[in-house]
């Protein structure tokens, strides 16, 4: 059974969780830490002979074209995480089209490759946002991994399917890979990515991935380069937001190493 390994490539200060504490206008003046963070992940992936899909945030990609090239040269797939990390459902259709195109261009200019995949900032793409799916299809996007069938304060569509499905857009189609959940007590429990991966003991994540395998579903593991860097600055945000951002950071790389040893992971391009 092949599972999917994904990295949302963005700086520690780009996260929606800190959008009130860190204004967009200050991004350019904050310390970039993504080179060392990404290399820690790339080195681990090399050691475990595993390739991932990197969803590149264009704003960050524009500032690190050599790193994008290195990610591609080391065998990984590059896809798009948009440009400026605005939640899709807060944008007008025109602003979304511009954000998407600018994000795709950042990857194309660095690597010469056009992205086939997209992941919305903070999983903010809903099945009902037809205009956004039309924009993705028109831009040549063939797959997406943004729909999260859970209840959460910022994202989530609890009624969405848990298994991959196809969204038809005129004469085109986009294959959707919802983020991983397991059914517990009639509800969907988010598993195998980001804060959930950091928060749950490794045994819980292993159990969840085996549950998915029993259902014939690939786990979609997602993480961010900043999640393996406990030394990063702490912004003046509410303690709960800081906790959410930092919980389990110190042990994530070891958890990930163990998962890569136990299960088999591939980038999206290999299962499409
Ligand atoms: Zn993101």
C-alpha cells in the first residue's frame, strides 16, 4: 500500500494561525529559516529513499529559487500552495486567479516546471466554491488536496467524502484527495498531518494509518518545514495559538523517520 507524503513549503510566519499577530507587511523583514528546515527534511527523505510532493507558497518560492531547484533535483514533485496564503473563500474570483497564477509562476520561473497539483492555504477550498474549481482547471491543475472532512474553527467540511473523488469542471476534471481522517464514534478524526501528527503519540498515527489501509485508503501525510525547527522565533500571539504552532515540534522528525521506515510513501505524481 502506497501512502502520500506532502510538505507545505512556507515560512514559520506565513501560517494562518498567526495572521493576526504577524501582519503580511512585516513578512519581508522577518528571519527566513526555510533553507535549513527544508534541508533537514530533504536529508531525512534521502536517507529513507522517499520522495514527496512539495506544495510551494509562491511568496516564499520567489525568494528561494535555488532551493526549489534543489527540491526538484533531489527527485521530489513540486506543486502549488498559492502565492500569499490568503484563504480561498475570502478572495474574490479575480483575486484568487491572480494569486494562483502568481504562485504557479514562482515555481515555473525557478524550475521550468508547470505544477499539476494544488493545495489551498489552510485547506480553505470547499466543494461548493465552483468558481475556484473552474479557475484551477483553467490553470491546468489536475489534482488537488485541500478538502478536509472535519470540524475545525478555520477550515473543514465534515460532510465531504473521506475517499478521493473527482470534481467535474466543464470538459475537464480535477481529482481531489481529501486529507486523512478515521471514523471514530460516528465522527471524523483528523490524522497523519501537521498539528495532529505532532500532538498524537506515534502509536495513534500508526494505528490510524493501518485503519486507512484496511479501508483501502492511502494516508495523506502533510507537514511544514517550520514544524521541525523548535528554535524559531515565538511571535506575540495568544498562548493557545503559540501552543498549537509548537506542540510536539521536538519529536516530529523522529516520528516522521519512524513512519517512513514502517510505511511506504510516494509523491502524488506516482499514484495519478
Ligand atoms: Zn500553508
